C-alpha cells in the first residue's frame, strides 16, 4: 500500500486538491484539533485530515453545526492548542456570533479559520464574499492564489495567530478548494503546544469579554494587535510588489484572481509594462506596499473576484494619502461585474477595457451561437432510487386530499433539488400558474429554499400571519434537523404553529459527500456512537403529533403525512430511507430487474412524475421504459404505477 | 508552451480520475528531466454534490505560464469526451481552432431527454458541429473497448489511450502508464493497462 499522499516527506511534490493542501498545511503547522461541519466546497479539509489521521495525535470531529465547530476550535486555542475549523461561506454566517466576539481577547494557541467561498454559487445559496467579514471581525486574512499558497498560508497562519494572539482567517474559493495543483511539501512540525489554562493570560479576565474593565478594553487591545498585523502584512512573503520603472499603470490583485491576472497580462503582451502588486495577506491592508505602488502610477486596475473589497480599501487609502489617480474596479466603471466568477478571459477583457487595448475576438462566436441550440440541457436530479423521491411522492399524494395553494418550505441538502425545476421545462410567470397543484414534477415541489433551517422558521411565519389558503409544510434532512431546526421546533411547539414538518431521514450528511452526523451512529473516525432518535427528540421537545414511516413504503408514508396534515398544531413526520448510494456501497447489486410491461403501460407518464432519473419515456411509442444501467430496483415506480405495468422481475407478488 | 485539455463526462464515469492521471504524468515527466524548466500543473474540477449523473468537466493544464485552474474559452488543445453530449457542451465553448476532440460514442441521456422534453443530437451531428469549429474529431467505441478490457469502469483509461494516440501529449507512454499505475486501484490495474492499449490502438468508430 502506497503511503497516503498527505504523509509524504518534505520536499515531495504532489498533485493536491486545494482542500487537501490546506489539510497538509495544518499537518505541517502541527494541528492539535480540527472541528467542522461539512459544507461544499470546504468539506474535503476535514475529510483529508480524517484520512490522514491514522491514530494520529490530533483530535478531529464533525460537529453538529459551524458555530459549535468554531467554539470547539476556539476552546482548544484558549488552552493553548493549535486548532483549525473549516466551513463554507454560509457556514460562517452560522458561526457569526462567536466569530465576531472571539477577537476581543483573541487566542493563545494558533487558531485558523478556513472559509471557502463559492463565486458563481456552484454549490451555494449565494455568492457571499466573506473577506469583508474578516475585516469586520478585525482579524488577519490570507487569500491564497493557488494550492501551494493554500498549504503554506495554512501552516504559517498558526504562527501568525500565535504571534498576534488572534485567530487568522484563510479565505479560499471553489476554484482553489476544488481545483488541484502541484504542491511541494515542507516539514511537519514535530512539537505540540503544551496545554494550560490561565484565567488572566496577559490580560485581566482574558477569556471573558465582560471581565473588568469590560469589552471596550479588549476592543482597544484588538486594535493594538491589528497594527502589528499590518506590519506583518507589509513584510508577508505572500504580498509581492513587482514594480516596473516608468510604468503609469499598476494592477492590484489577490487570491485566485491574481492567477488569472498573471495569465491575462501575458496574453495582452503587457508583461514588463505594468507594475503589479499581488496580495496574499489582504487584511490589514499592507499600507507601505500599497504606497509604493500608488506613488508611481496614474492608473490603478483592481482585479478581484467577489465584492470590491481591495478596491474599497485602496480608494480610502489613496484619498487619505492624497494620491491622484484613476482607479478601475467594480464599484464605479465596472470593468468587472460584482457577481459571478471571473477567469483569465474576463480579466484580460477588463484590463484591455481599462487600458483601451483591443482584444482580438474569436471569429467563431457566430457559429458557436448556432451550435449551442444542439446542446441539450442536463438537469440536476436526485439519484435513481433516492428515498427523497418516495418522500416527495407521498407528500404530493397526501396533499391531494386538501384543497388550496399549499406552501412547501424546503431546506438545504440533496432534497433541495425538489425546488430546482428542470432546465427543459418552461415556466410561465403568472399568478394563475402559481396555483399549480397538483404538481407534474418532483423537482417543482418546493416553494421556498434559502439556508439551513430556514424552512421550518418561515413556515411558522406563514401560518402565524394567518395564511389559510392551503397547508403549510416544511421539509429538512436529518443532518439539517440537528444542525439548525431544533430551536425552531421548540418555537413551533411554544407558539402552537399549525405546520407540518417532514424530516427526510437518510442517515448521512449526503450532499456534501456522505459525512457522518449524530444520526449516522458513528463518529468522524468510524467509532460507534449512541445514535440519535429523531421521533423521540421531536416528542421530547413537546410535539404532540409525531409519526414515523418508511420512505420506500409509499402508502405507509402517505398515511403518516395525511394524519399529520389533519392535525391542528405542529406535527412532525420522520420518513426514513437510508441514502441509496450508501446502501449500494454495502450491497453490490447485479443488473436491475425492474421492467415496464409495454402491453399494460398506458403512457400516462405518472411514473415520469416520480422524478427518478432511471425512468425514461419513449415519445413515439408513448411507453415508459426503465434505464437498466441506473435502476436500483427500489420499487418506488412499481408502487406509483396505477395500472400495475411496472414490476421487479423475480420479486414475490 | 502550455497544454490545455478538458475531460468531459457525466458523474461516475471517471473523468476526474482521468484528468488527475494526466496531471500526475505531467509532474512525473518533469521529475524525469531534472534541470528542465519548472512547469505548473493545474486541474480545475467542477463537481459538487454527491449525486450521480451530473455534468462534469475537468480542466487539466500544464506548462510555463499556467497559473489558474481553468482553460480559457476557445483555447483547449484537446477535449476528451467520455459522453458525447458533454463533449459537445464543453467543446463548443472551449475547443481551439485546430484542437482535437476524442469522443466516446456511448450516450447517457439526461433526464430532460428521458422524459421526452428535448432531443439528444445524433453523434454525426455532434461530430459535424465540432468540425465546423475547426476541430479534428475522433469517435471511439469506448464502452465496448472497456468491456473488452474487462470492465466498463475502464472507459476513462480507454479514452486516455485514444487521447495519447493524438500525439499532442508532451510525455511518453511509459510516463503515462506509470501515472495510471499510481492512480488506479491495484486490483483493476491489468484491466486498465489493457484498456489503455485498446484505446491507443483503436480506430475511428
């Protein structure tokens, strides 16, 4: 067996995903504790550290949410350990309360906060740029431009954190975290920080923001540390000024945008003609380096992805110092848009626009436009045989007994695809169209989707405002139930909200790559745990109507939901069906045996509405067909067909 | 000189593994020629949730002047399409004027096609479309060759073999085979080496 790549010795050069590089950086920095809640594109930091663990000397856990993970890491740093937490952009919002407060007094052991943003919202509800939040919390912020820097910065962040006694923010993006690059390894720190607790460590009441003389004194202390941090930024090896003598134009960039800038400058033939300041430590702004750039130029082009963060800082700084120069960015002349991700093409166009240089267009663009009509969409779907397909079918069936416009509040997890729609479907935006029940697709069932836990909260608002034109329902997965729904359930009980809450229990935090949660029955390292009984928890929180059913037994689950919908007050229905991908991993099934009997099939397309990607429809024959490669014989479509046209061959009648 | 390749397919087909093998080979090629100019290697992956069946495109880039993880539009030297529609989707936007497209002929219809909402283009239409953009298109009976090698899972390696035949990869066969050995599970190694050979010797289907 080859050595796991994160265990390779110093000097080795490996192809690492950005998140693996961050994990290697944590190992080189001598981490003692890792705590995180999974969130794409950050999850592989934890996964790599689990894979690299091998009975290692650091503690690691999948926490129940990001705020708790953050606090676990903070607690470790208070007693002197080196700790790391990693989360996605939305995860930082969950951790925000503690995140904003911990810098008042900071840390003892090095603490690294990795946040992976997602420009273009590939895997997220929003494109939220978290760099302003690092500045808002008044802590140092690194922004790697490639995987090598992602590793090196994470390692150095522990040192910087201990030097400044502040947690250090490492801001990644999808194109760093989920991209791979060649990374040369450094030595791993052998030494581990010794642990100890000192109530008045260097400051009175160090770990208590209210301790005399109160929070303002700690805020003042924080600002003292920030000026040291600014010095660190000025001398950081990740901040590099490449001045060109006599150049009137300078470019300022950071993070992955700097990698696009390097390519764009070369493509435009501007190498050696413009000055370039590449920032890797962006907060606090390295004032001396920026001064050195601004003093020599008349035009500054700021290339960054996300919000105009560097641009705003530099505009303010230029005003303060009295530099007279034109600044191109996102705020005013919009050479780049403040939304969507950027790339080398967009960067080249932006620089060309600012410098009035022309870029030769690709003459094939007209041809491409025609050819795009050939490219059929590939809508995102739930997996073949997914238990959520059964749950959604049962919900639709149960709702048929009630008239009106029902509101189904979604949440975050695989099941959020119940609100994605199909790319091939055409939506008519009208009041009439909104009164569209019954639904024709499993991918249209959800009416609201925002963030983790928001569904059950919003459902209560709809019901309490007096909405009675239909039923008010919320759905969430098991991991989301634990992460964000518990206080909301208590609220519903306390306020007697007339809502029905479906917990789609598939036993895994599946969408982010099958991490474990308290409901899985094992911990991050695979040790058995006590498990988590969702129906019992709901009851213990005071819910009077709690039902549980199997997601693969459509009639059973329909009935459970129907009972809950008929109940006045908060009700909870737990629909259990383990993630099919996990089931398939354990049980190697042979070729699928589910078939459609063409004689019996009437072409009614009811089975197509189930939304399973293994169900096909032949438009010419007007018959349904099973895609045997994808079908897993889950039996859902067999139950859906009202004509008995679908059967699993060899299955008992 | 830089090489820009995109491996396009559907989740579960092994496009990410194929792109990592190419990147690994690029790193190996450099360590085999010490003292040569240092090149950067990047793989820009697009994969999200754990669900199966989504479109996946993996950008592989290596060479001097490579910094970012993404191939620029119209700049791909080669598109390796494990699935024809995904090959079309990517190559229409990315293939260079004189780029090469290696196209598996086995289709995986998207759900939009399965429910009869849209049409899946014919392979000959896809080929003609990409030729209109200046690309040289080689169609490979990838799934059949993979099955012949012992497992349909080796499709990605068949396609690497066919890609190698194009002659634009800047490293030798031994280096690519070494990268395959490092990346595929031991128990599937023989089938994968056979898959590579069949791909390399395949003819335009």
